[in-house]
């Protein structure tokens, strides 16, 4: 009987620890995400990057920009990176 209680306690602690860790990781990801410019901030910082055919990279001028989800490809919080030089440009989402 004691073994069952110990096993249950170990699983409970593991489950709660995992939940706390995931919550802390979500907060950290949201904090990191907010460090980047949103699109309007990016364009006010680099007005020359707004062109008739889209947004371009302030560093290399490439218009090939890809959104990356913070946690996964379907994440609503996305950072947009230049496909040419790899520079992180701005965020969209929240
Ligand atoms: Zn670039």
C-alpha cells in the first residue's frame, strides 16, 4: 500500500512540476515575443522598408520574409524573419 502512495506522489509531483514549467516557459516566450517591434513600430523605425509590393528587410533589402510561430508553426504569436540574412524583423499576432 505504501508503494502505491509513493508512486502516486511521484506522479503527482511530476505532473505539477511539468505544468509549472510549461507556464513559466509560456511567460518567458511571451516576454521574448514582446521585445520585438510590431509591424507599425518596425515601419516607423524603418520607413524605407515599406514598398508598394510589400515589406522589406532593413538589413539586406530582401522582400522574402517568413513568419515563424513562437512555439509551433500554428502559434498565433509569430516573429517575421528575413529569409535572406536571417534577421528577425517584427512580430504579428497579439
Ligand atoms: Zn535580410
